[in-house]
């Protein structure tokens, strides 16, 4: 009689960067439980990255209306959802559950192995990706150096255009964005110094709402609001990436693209992509007015010289 594959469910909400920082933990689960069926319960468009990376076999949306009752104390759960959740041998949850309501619902329906993982990251306790994987040690799973730093979305056979440089002007918060006019100065200097640069501008709705003048950058191409798996494919062709502390920066690094990232008020020791090809410049005192275009231009030129 053929033995059934173990089934593991990873429940992960959060923004793009949060999800990508969890991929090393998901990869660790996948490698430890070789041959398991691994499913991700998360947000559409973001959780697709786990499927693309070959870390998940299937996925289901957290936004389904039946999910809301899991957070209502004493609520009657849809029998179909109960059957679905009980089909897993292990449930790993990254959901915010301060009052233990979700835990109570899952344990009450009979989920046998529930592993609760951190929703928030704390300073002084290691990189975010390490903190997100730390609870897996309860099941004898440990992140090893340098495995967890490897770009999980890097193409097997990259078709890189060395002169293609991608620039993403945004992030999840305007406080994390260097002024657009400063970026324009850096790009003008780059084009003057190097000449034949294929600049690609990456934007989402937030950048256009801020009034970013795409034409002012004289970019060769403009990738706007692309689905993340498609954006990952395109990023994989880039020779270099420029950005901030953002989910798209994490995506570029996870695709194996060399990066120069600017950090303001957030801590790169916690939040910078952990891949080896990432260089970070942090504004003095975390204040953008202390970071000048000339500094960024010099660092960019030096970094490009290194990888040529």
C-alpha cells in the first residue's frame, strides 16, 4: 500500500517583502520534508512567487470569505474549510493572532501540529529571514549558512543583458523613498558617464499617484504594475537594480540581480535583502537630506565597475 505524502500548510499574509523574506523558511520546510505536498495560504499575486520558485505545490487565497470566521471567537466554521485544514499534517502560521483566537479555532477543530511563527520582527534578534525561520527549530529545522542567502528565484539559465539597469522609485511607505529628483540626477550622471545604458523604470500605482514623471528619466522601457511572476522573469534579465527598502528590491535580489539599495529610517541589518550581491547605502541618522546624489552616483559607478 502506497504511503500518503505528508501535507504541510504555510499560512502567510503580509506585503511582498514580508513574503519573500519568508521564502528561505518555506524552502527549508520543502527540503526537510522531501516529497511532501506543500501548500501556501496567502494573498493572490504575492503567494504566486512560492509556486514560481518551486517551493509550493498549490495555493489558496486568504481573502476567501470563509477565512474571516477563523478570527471570530466561537464562530461556526464552514465544514468544507474544517475538512480542508484537517487534511494537513502540519500547519505553519505567520498570521497575527494576539488573542489566540485563530489558535483556539484550529486546535478546537482538531489540527494536531500547529506551529505559530512571528508576525513582527524584533531588533537585535538577527535578520528578519532568520527570525521568520527560528520557530522551525521546534521541528528540528535550522537555517544554514550560506544556504538561506541564496537567491531563491534566480533563473536556472539567466539571459542577462549587462547594460540593462532597473530602477524602482517606490516602496510601501513614502518615508522610505529617496526624493525622485535625486534619482533623476543620478540617472542623468549615469547616462553621461557610461552612455549606452538600457534604463528600465519600474512603477506601481503608488508611484503614479505621487506624480512621478516617467518621461523625465528617458528610460528605454517602463514596466508598470506587472504581475510579480512576470516581473521576476524580467528582472532576471537585468544586469543591475536600484531601489529602496521595498518588496520589489527583495524580488530583484531573490532573482539574483546585483543591487544598490538606499535605506533611510529602516534598519538594513534587519530588512535588507540577505543575498551576497546586495549593497546598501544608509542615509546618515536615517534622514534623507543627508544622502546626496553625488554620493549615490559614486557608489553606483564603483559597484558597476566591480561587476563588469
